[in-house]
């Protein structure tokens, strides 16, 4: 994965972490195909949104950006709190990411 990359480049999908935008983006031939957005609160990445362009759906791209974000959080030793329904379902189906989940908030 590249970091702070605009995603332009050669053939094939390129995954980048645009830290200033707080986004993980999958691009191909300079076109954004899918992204995941987060905000940072109290040092926790709150994953708020994933999106895949309609023409690119069905290729598992949202799962790719989700895995990239969770893997990067693990590398950076950051906890995440998914609120995006796709990511909530993804981590429920992938217990190998339990270690990056922030404890549930008290209400």
C-alpha cells in the first residue's frame, strides 16, 4: 500500500492511505473506485463510511479498503470503532480483527 499517494499510476488497482483526508482509497488508472472514511476521536479511528462506484461493485473492493484500514490500524497500534454498517458486518465476520476494535462505549 502506498501512503499519501494520489493513486495515479500504472495498470491495476492501487490502494493508498490519504492521511490528510482520513481516507483509504482504491484507484485504477487514476480513477477512484472505492474508499473508506474515518474520523479520529480520542485516538480512535471511527470508521464512518465506505463507498464503491456502482460500475465497480461486486469485485470485493469495499472489503479490500476495509482490510487495508484495519491492517494499518494494527500496524499503527490504533483502535477502531466501526459505525459504517458494511464495516460492522465485516469485523463481525472476521474475528481476526478483534484486537483492533476499541472497547464499546458506555451509554
